[in-house]
């Protein structure tokens, strides 16, 4: 490798660290066991890669139109990520946001109570989503409400908020208190626009706090309806822990059946780290179609495996992923085992067992897809693999036999006998 290439690689790594906000290039994880085959920005996809002496052939990963696509990845920081879908001409088809499961996110602030302020009262007090209505009689402010919030001296916290307001001329003020008295930092004033407003404020306090107060102001004569949707706190000292991002979509619902579609992961946070949207990774075109030759498998696990997170934070369900495998999944065979004892003049059978297996034949595909299929099947040993056609649990006990038709041909086919985990018959004397 020449010096220019080395410098280019180092630059890519530096940019990756800058974008993801961590000091380790492994801070973001997109597993090869995911249904989508992600390629980091700056790297070639399978269809873009050519090999000397190998016939170049594109692969459009098949997917059945009625099967949900589930995606997940982890990062060490809280960012705004979106999944974007594009047709073969590069036209954007749809966009999906990612749900966030933060291992370090404390329960949201709730049980708001009234403490002080003007004569304007709130509704929804005692819940996590109080509301206040400020009438049309000029500029005015609301009562102050509070919620318990324990912050430790000298630590930096990021307080995330989501609020809804029906006009643009508003301001909310946050105070951090101990024993009913305000402490530093000074009150934080936050403004926004009409509609849903999501953002955060960083706070470092000089004493341990008890609660946070909130009051709302309007600066014009028009009426204002302000609703708290959520306040949550994130300990920035725990940035090396995982934040799990997940999303899903149904091809039929998104009207992409019969199309070739590629996907891209974008960071749209719009902060000092990434002020403009930045593409993080992408896929090759996938083929969405109706086909009886596509077997669909659900796979899940009891433990985290192959970069997939199954042990989720409290309050979140473990994910179930799906993989579409084009080929044949129909032929059965019965495997029997007998135990006998040889006596002087006869042989006596003492035990017998019978189990059913079904042959999964995977049609020609690149190595990455065979690896993905094997990682899916490996879930049967630590979790569960279920097919959606027969609704049976399958266990991989036999070798996944990947074979090459021709050394110049980039694709390979494979076969593997899967054992029906629900069909085992034993007998003994």
C-alpha cells in the first residue's frame, strides 16, 4: 500500500471518529447479521467491486413484499439518524426515523406539581405531560411547576426535551434547585417554533439538586397552548455505553413492491459535530417481489450475539429479526437412531428415536449473504429460528454446505438440513 492510500485510510478513520463522537472506530456497530447489508461510507459495495479473473455480476438481495424489514445498530452517543430509501434512478422513496433505546437514560421527569408563578394554571399536573394555556391578553407567563431531578455536583448532564406548542413566540425557562432554592447554573431559557420541538440543554450544577422547575412565557398577544411531551436526562459521563437505534418498515405499506431499492443511513443531527446531513453507510439495490420461492425466517436470541442487541434496557422488548432466503425449503427426511443389545441367541432393541429434517437450498448468492444466512441459523443454538410458512422451530445440527459452480463465477449455492425442533419421537424399554 502506498503512502497516499495510507493517508486516505487514516483520513477516513479520522472523519468516522469525528462524526460519531467517539475515540474508537468500533463505536458504531452495524452487524453483518442484519437483514440489510450495510457498507460504511467510503467503501465499495458488493455490486461496485470487481475482481480480477472473476465474471462481474450484480446481486440484488431478494425480499418478499409482505415481510417487514427490521434494522438495528448501536452507537455511543445520542444522534438523530434516519433511514432513506432510493429507487434505481436515485430518487428518494421514503424516510424512516430510528427509535432510541438508551442504556443510560434515566426515567423521564414526571409527577409534575405546581409551586409558584402567575395566576395561569396548568392542567395534567401529576402526569408526565402537563399542559398550560396562555390567553390572548398580551405577553404573559405561566405558573412554575416542578419535577424531582437529582443531579450530582460537578457532573455534566444533557436534558432532552420534547414539547408541542401552537405558536412561534414562546419561551420556556428551566431552573435547578436544592431545598426549594435555585442553584447554579442560572436559569436556562429555551425558545422554539410552532409544532413539535425536540432538543437538549447541557447542565453542570455546583451542588446536588432536588428538582427542576419549568415556566412558560409568550411574547405576543395571541393565545398559546404549550404541552410537555417528555423530559429525560442523560449522563454524559457514560458516553462509552451503547445507545440502540432501531426501525422497521413494510415494503407493501411503502409501495415498493416490484422495485429495486437501496437504503442509506444518514446523520441529520444538525449540531456542531455534523451541522449538515451526512451519509454514514449504504446498501446495494435490493429486489422487492412476490415469490413462492422465498422462505422467511424469524430469528431471536436470549443473549446479545453477532453485534445484535437482544438484552435491551428496561421497558423495551427484545427485537425479532427476519431474513428472506430465496431457494427451496420443501424436502423432508427422517433421521432414525436405534440402540440394540446383542444377547446369546438374539438381538433386542432397547431404544429408538426419530426426528424430521427439512432441506434448505439457498440459490446462487454472494459470500456475504451465505454468511448472513449462517449467522441467522446460528440463533437456533442461543435463541430461536422460526419459519413463517410452516411455523416451526428449526435447529441447525448439520453442516452448512456452500459450493462453488465455477472458479470464475462469483456466486455460490448452499444446502443445509435443518432439524424440526418440535418433532422428536423417542421410545425405550
